C-alpha cells in the first residue's frame, strides 16, 4: 500500500448475513507515520488503523457494519494517510502491509420452516441422503444437486456430501446449529419438496419423485435463488427446461471479469486471469489474447508494458504518446491450465530526476479485449485441466450404486473452482467408454482395463498395482491403496477413483485435495494416492507436471471460509479470511 493510493478489496456478502468487524495485522512499515483509512464504496470513512512506530506488527480492529453492500459485495478501500512530507520520487515512498485480514459476518440462522429458508446465505456443509442402493434417477438427482448447490454458494467452499449409509446420522449432529443442512432424495410417486421436522435442528428437506419428475425438482435450485419464492413447507416444480452453458471459443475480458487498472510510478504488476471452463468447450490447448488498453500519453518519460504467463513472456510494447495499446499474443500449451494466469507489468519512469510523486500514468485494460481458445488435449494434462475438461457436460459411471458418494465429492471439489454450473450425466461404464465426453468413473482397475483405458496407476489385485509410466512397473504393495487419477482416453479426460481394501484410504485422498488451498490447481501431476500407512502422495506418472507459478486473476488476494462459535441465540458468525500480498513471488 502506498501513500494516498487506494488498495481495494471486494468482500462477498452472502445472502442473509452482514459484515460486522474487520480484524488483521498491520506491519512491514516503510517510511510511514500516521494512519490507514478504511472506506466503503461510497467513500464513507468506516474507521482508521494507526500505523505502528518501531514495532514489527500489531493487530487492529475496525467496525465495518456501516459498509455499503451492493449486489452481495462490500467494497472496502485502504488508503495510507502519511504524516511525513514526501515530495518527490527520489525518496522511497511509504508502504505498509496488511495481513491476516478477517471479516466477521453475523445474521440469524433459525431452524428452517419453509423451502425458502432451508438454504441460508452461509452454510458449512450440506448432506444429501440417498440410502445404500439409490436408483439411477436418485443418483442423477443427487449429483445434479451437488453441482447446483456448490455453484450457488461459490466462492464459499461449502462441503456437499452424498450419504449412502443405511442409517444416516441425525441432521446437525456433525456441526454447529444452523450451519448444516440435510436433504433426502427419495423414490416416490408424488413429486415435490417438503420440509420435515420444521422449526427444529432435525429439519430435513425431502425431495421425492420418480424418473423425469424427480430430476425436474432439482431445477428449483438455480443460482438466482428462485427457491426463495417457495415460502411454505412444501412445493413442487411442475415444468422445467434443461439448459447447458453456451459453448463459445471467444469471450471478452469484461465477460471474464478481467478489467484492471492502475496508477503507475515506477513498476506496477496487474494480475489477471480467466477460468477456461467459462468457454464450456472442454479442454483447451491454446489461447490467444487480443489486448486493448488505454493509458495516459507518455511525452516526458519512458514507459513500457510486458505481458507474461508464468515465466513465459507473451508480448512487450513501448508506451508512447499514442495513449493506447492494441496487440495479440498466443498463450502456449505449456501455460494452459483450467485457470490461466496472466501478468501485465507496467513501467513508467519520468524523465525529470526526482519527479513529483503525482507524476504518474494511469493504465486501464479495455473490457472489449478478448480471449479466443482452441479446444484440444495437447496441454499439460493431468489435474491441471480440471474442471475445464468437464464442461459443458460429462459422464459419471460407478461400479456400485453406493460408490456415488465418491463421485459427489469430486464434483463438489471441481464445482468450487468452476464459474459455470457443471452438468453430470449418470451412465454405465460400457456406455461411457463409447462416448467422447469427459468421464468421472469409480471402478476397480480391471474394469477400467476392460473398457480399454490405461490409467497411470491400475490396481491388479488386493495388494498389487501396475504403474503405467516410464518404465512400466508392477508392484506388490502388501497393503491397500486409494487412488484418484486424471488421464486421457480417446481424446477426452478421465478422472478415475479406484481403491482396494480399506475405503478410509479413499476418504483420505479426497480430504488431501480438499485441504489444499487451491484444490485441483494446487496439485501437480496426475495421481493422488494414499497407502496402508495413511500417507497421501501426489505423483506425476505421465502428465500434468508442474510449471512456473501462475499468477491468479486477483493475484494479491484469496480467501478461505470457516465458521466460528455461534451463541445460544443461534446467531451465525462467519470468518472470511483474506491474505493480501504486496508482491507476488517471481514466476
């Protein structure tokens, strides 16, 4: 953060709750005394943070309950008000780092009584009960519901599980009151919803139906929260049209949310990026950017721009008195992943020595800039192409009905990183093997081999596994194994789950991915496996090897959700953690 330069943060505010207190740590002070003002989108002062003197770091608390919330976003700006008189650029400007930023949210979360209030703005976990032997329609409804509800709660990583146990746990037993919900999908003649045990922590939303009637009920849970219209304990969906995201090979920067701008003196890096799943064309192996930008004409200094993806330099330009940039550049296959990061490094050096601090240029990316992608599988492969390889739709095949819970967890993890709603279709492995769409499969190794697939790891017995890398080896492990692996088959991506012996090892592999900050994007390679000792490893057997670090679309911030204690009055409090970095690591 620099003096009188606004650093902005957009804080999502889920439906039904409000931000209350901002906490964090202020430190790494350079040439600064005074305070940091915290303002909302209207420019209203919410509070100030004293800049510490001769102290490495100190905690702070600011009341932000008065912050304006618009379109479920509270925009906060941080501005240093420096008491030191820095008049030119020969003196290092003031800088302060804010870290461990957290916002506490509050809002009433009473036990649900109606369909409308069953899904509040914040939840920890949703459990979908289908029983130990769900029909194919129940499996399809459950997985579609996982995809829709995960998308509904983005960017909160709400965990959504499918419970296939014959005697499921009582609702709300696993967590704090008000932060968990239970949905039961049942095979029945009367299609619709009903809230059972309304007004109590044991409330369950029962969804019933058979065939198309059952699948139609899931359409109520669209991202626009149309279920808020059902303000009674029961409801039903009588008609619905199936929608699939429109596939396109070109989107504008505005459509992708890449419209940064900056005031530049010296060097400033703008981090942008895009979700390849937004194009809904499946895996891509190339992308071409057409970058249009406007800036203050440079007449009395030197300025330039460099565009890179990771360590790959895509283009560079001198910024002159024209005040505009119009260039095209190709992103190579080596830099392609499901989330593609770009960095714009802008440099401006005034010609006058020790120029005034206000001698700056403004650089703004035009929303009309475009990204054009080329569908294909000539990319890094492995986990790096998830979830884009599973858009606009994909197949799901399980060896046994009760294994649908593993497919549900993988869909939940992928949907947390996708800007479009995932569309799974439950089918048999034989049928899926003949198709060209992405495939999520839960089956034993011999079933994958019979279907003509050659995964990186394939279990060949209770204690044996073949590693289809270089070299190919057969290993007698003398113990069980739980494997998640991503590989190509007939030009499409396959995400496979297989385990031998102890099912708990499969759960550990899933928890390993869930525990990573970036989920799939934090993985390298193509295999996650847990062995008999319970240790999980991430391997690169054939594809998906790591590249240089990729800047994120908002490279200086990210967030994680978790709940804090709730009071006896069932007041929900949530902590939104944002980590702000002043500089990105090189890469």
